[in-house]
C-alpha cells in the first residue's frame, strides 16, 4: 500500500508564528506526531517554550506535553509556516519571518477575516501562500499552556496560486497529527463560509457579553438579520453561502461557547473588530450592499 503524503515526508520542519490558542495547539499536535516544530514568539514566550515545551489540556486530544523549539525569528528555510497570530498583531509579527529565509516553504495563515491574504501575498511569493480557515475554540492561558475546549478542530485549505498537490500534502500532514483537514476548490467560498458564521457570533457575543447559547435564543432576530446581510455580501463576492446551514451550525454549537473576540474583550486585549466586522463592511461598500445591522453593531463595539 503506498504511503500517505504526510507519512512519506516525515519529519517536516514547521514554523508556527504565534503559539497562542490556535498556534500553540497546532504546534503541539504536530510535535507529538513527530515533526520538528519551531515556534516564533517574543523572548518571554520563546524561553518558556524552550524550557518546558507546550502543555495541552483537551477532551478531544487528551492532556499532553510536547517538546518544541522556539526563536524570535525564522533562522532558515522550513517546509511549512503556519501564521496563527491575531490580525491586530500581523504586521509586526511578520517581521519574524523574513522572506529571504523562508526558502520554498508554504505559508498558511490561520487568521480570521479576509484581508490578511493581500499583505501575505505581497511579502512572500504568491505561489507559496495558501488560504486556510480553522474552526476551533482553544485558548492560551499562559505561555506554553493551552486549553482546547471545543469538540471540533478542523482546517480547510484552498490552493489558489499554490499547486494543489502541495496543499493536499499539508492537509495530509494535519490529518496525521489529529486535526480534521480538507482541501476546497473555491477560496472565496471557503473564506466566506467561515466569516458568515464567525462574524455574527463574534459581534453579538462580544456586544452583549454572552455565550452563543444566549445569543441564539435571546438575540435571535439580530442574529438572523446579521446573517442575512453577510450572506448577501458573500453572494455579491461570488460565494454562495446558505444562511440556514450557517444558522444550523450556530444552533448545534455548545451553549456555553464564547467567541475568541469575546474572550479578548473579557481579557482587555485588542479586538479583531476590523478583521471580522470591517471585512464585511468593506466588501459591502465595494458592491453597494446595505448592511445596517452589521454597521450598527460594529459602531457600538468601536464606541466601547
């Protein structure tokens, strides 16, 4: 029987820019699967990771510790660079990955929103940047300490200008590490599928300081209004999003689930309001699609 792409190419050398909730969990899973993982972070976090690795608590993946390396900047070529910082920190964080040190490595961003792809494709060769989305609830509670609290953890990738075979190898790598992974043909549809779910949930859970269960019951009219507006914008962008399907995902999510934006608000961290709400507003303006409900919630959050 032929080997899978991931098994045939072990071990990979993977850089993870931003070993927080998403990046830290992904780094730990890849390291546990036998790959060489280099986390790129500030001095304090890098020292903690070098000293004690990454400790994960997860009902799905178990409680475990993974050994990783860490540095302030990418020292040389890698097979894969996962970009897992928040959009609010992306500009400064990319200085940790100089383009002339990347080699032929593939850059895969695991960020929210839409607008991060343009700066990545301006900085690195377009044929080395593959769009991706991740669906997960995972939090960094301290440097190198990750709590994964959702029953789901899946990544979708789209090739774009990247040869599809390369993207399929990354999907196989992630599957081998335990994550769900799939490759899609339509980049825009993939990005808008996630944003159509994420934006209403992030905006409303943060605006009302309430988990998804409260939002989908007590704020259902606002939820459906935002969802209708966002799917209209998605369709104008050429992405056919089904609002009833998205609403079904919201109804199936554990009632206590909090969005990452809500968690950032509770912790006093900068919000990804521009990456999530701003992406919708800019696309709506491009196509002349009215989005009064989205605009109101974004304005209220900005005012806070």
